[in-house]
């Protein structure tokens, strides 16, 4: 019997498999299509203080090996999220896994305020499912959630410190893949008091409609996710693990157990399934089964022993 | 919601570019309502390819039937599915049409948009609603689908084609407007149900809103997840950016905002 428990910077996960923000709604949408017992956590879609309309249509384009999206973080705002969404998640999902809440904002103060209120709410029975915060500083599709905070280590450090000051919940920072060297960003998170890193966000990308001679997406460009970005993510996880002791939640092209195991061996403590859920809602189940089978075959008593074993 | 592995029972061409695909999926078939859709995993595409959404032509006796037009990579690959092949079918998804109607039920469809209207017509008839008129439009007679099936249900079918090769020459709203004028002159009630290309849907929604009748409009959008998780299939409504997959695909005409 393989132990599948992992600890992601204070977030106790029954399995090392989570869902990636933006691909799993607010957690309850796939109830009925997936047995959630395979999930160590779900990550809710990015939330900020006020409702946000997102980008114009079209918002996505399928490409070989993945998907380019520019949804633009459409969301209902924090009040609705705490009053309606989280209690609904707990009611709809049997034995609901812990929820990681992905947050973003237009200013450092907004991030900090969202974190403060989430932390306050997490102490109430209605919102007890909230177990961790993931700071989105790397969305390629909105200015505030991306460039402003995730592309400058000193700004990133200020943001992480400000959020840290407002929350005792496990604090995960989601990093951008499109930086020349990930290490200064890792250090900025570490120094700011982050408990864990998540990586990678989508990679900036574009698709052009050659008949119309215009970009397909209304936002002009978007973020590439899916199978094609997996090796890019593996390298960044490997590099980050070398540079820090912070646990890593790895995502980017996890379609089968092999992809997840690569991440774990590169240094991740847990993995998240993202775009793959769209084609197969049971991906997380297949991935967990495969990880356990791998541990058995290679004589690992615990999934936690895999973290960084390729170094 | 079922993530079913369905066996293909039949797959036939029903006109140039249009096909009818029949699955065996008992639980799904029993749960589907008119206007809802299924999200299909196309077997010969790479496993990471997105699913394709299809509205349902009929669901009965353990079977689910969809009509589709070959328009892109996904539907082209779907052409290769043969009887006996297993296909991943997720559903039932979305909000469908109400299977009730105050007065005459006026069904307006274009191209493969006729599919959910057939399911609706059969359900209305089965629930004892006799007064169903279908207005079917297309570029040529070849683009008019399900006409015989609708007539077999006892539906009064009116046709319109761009080239006049079947029915009146013109838009589907031409025979619709004639009927609307008659109904209004007689002071009779009616509701509108529509599925097809966006300009047609807008024209029907305007007529519903202009006459004060209820209009039920089924929007066709590219989708990713089909379950409300990704926020890719947006339609502007009076409530803001609504997801076609869970808040639709059938919307009240008064809720839609046209750009």
C-alpha cells in the first residue's frame, strides 16, 4: 500500500493530484463526471474583490498539442464567491477536497485584502473548505494579473510580503514561464514568505486566422496550455527545485501518470491536472492510479519520496 | 451528468455535408431533454483534442441521435466513426427548451439547427401539444434537414431557401412573418423556438420581443469544457457574460444582448 499523502507548504493533501486554476471552475462543475476522491485539492478559478467580465469573444483556439486561451479571468467577485460559491461547492461535492483559492487584483492592496477576507472566511463553517491561497502573478491575458506583478522580482517580493502579512493560510505563488531565469522570482517568493510555488502558468501565444488575416482571439494573444508545454514546465520545475526548498505544485500538460511522475522526479511535491480535464474529466483518477502503480513497481513506500529524485 | 462510453449504432450521410450519428447510451438517453447537448470525444483525433458539442436530434429507447455538418477538423474526423465504434459522450449538458407552450409553437430552424427542434417537436406532440409549426430554412433544398421526420410527427412544415429550390425563395423569416401576421390578426397566442445561424436567431429574437411573445433561442458557440468550468463559450445577456454551456444554450429572447 503506497502512501499518497503529501504536504504542500502546510496544505495537507490526501493525494498529490490537484486541479489547475481556470480549468476546473469553482470546483463543483465536474461533480457527476469525476470521482473527487482522487483529488488532494481543487483550485478555484481566479477571484478578485469585484466582479470581472473577462475578455471579448472568441476566447480560445485549439491548436495541435494544446489550447490557446484568453478568457481574461471572468469572475463573480469575492462577496459572491464567499456567500454562494464556496458553500455550494461543499454542498455539491461529496467529501469535498480542500480548496486552493487562486487570487488576483489590480494592486498589491487588492491582493492583500482578498487574502485577508479569505483567511477570515476560512475560519467559518460555511467556507471551511478554503485551505490555501494561490497568488496569480502570471496570467498572460490581463495586465494586472500578469506583467505588473510577475515580471519584476522586487515588485513580486513586495506583493508576496503584503499577502503574507494578511494570511496564515498556506500561501502558494504561481509563477510565469516566460522569464529568462526563474531563480530571482523563486527567491522573491521565498524572501516574501511564500509557503510553496506553483508553476507553470500558460505561455504567451497567438493564433492567426489566415482567411480573415486577423488574430483569432479577440484579445489578440492568449496563453498556451496542454500537452505541448509539458517539457517546458518540467525544466522550470527542475530549475526551481534546485534553487529552493519551497515545495512545488507543478502543472503544464499533465495528461497521464508519466507526465505527473516526471514533475515529481523533477522536484514537485504535487501536480495539477489542467487542460486535460476538458478532453477527459477522469484524467486526475488515471494519473493518481498510475503514480501509485509506479511507486509500487519501483519500491517507493510513499509518493512524497519521489520529490526531486531525478536530481 | 454521465461520462458515457457509447456504442455507435448507425452513422449515415443525410445530404451533402450532413450526417446523422446514433449512439447506444441508455442512461444518457433517458436523462436528455430537448435543447440540451452532448460533448463528444472524437475517437480518431489525438487524445488531447477538445471534445465537440452537438445538440440532440432525438433521445429515445436507449439511443441518442445527433445531426451534424462537416465544418472543421473535429467533424471531419468524426466522419470516420463506424457502427460498433465506442465514443465518449458527456451529457446531458446545458439548459434546453421548455416542453410546454402557451398557444402555437413556432419552431424556426436553419441548417443543422433543426436537430434540437425535432426533439422538441416530438416532445411537445407527446405531451399533447398539437399546434406545432416548423419553419425550416437553408441555402438550397439540400440544406433542409429533418423535413420528412417533422411531417411524420404531424408538424406543419414551411420551407424557405435562398435559391428557391424548395419552399419559398427567401429567408425563413418570410413564411414566419406571414404566419405571425395571421396569428396576430386572429389574436392568437404563440411562442417562438429557434436554433440556427446567429443572424437568423437575432431575427427571431427581435420578432419575439417585438410581439411580446416568449422566445426561446438556442445559441451555437465553440466550447471547451461543456460544464461551466472554463468560461470560453460566452454570450452577452442582460446578466453580463453568460456561459452558453450551462446558462444556455437556450436563452430567453429578452435576456440576449446582440452586438
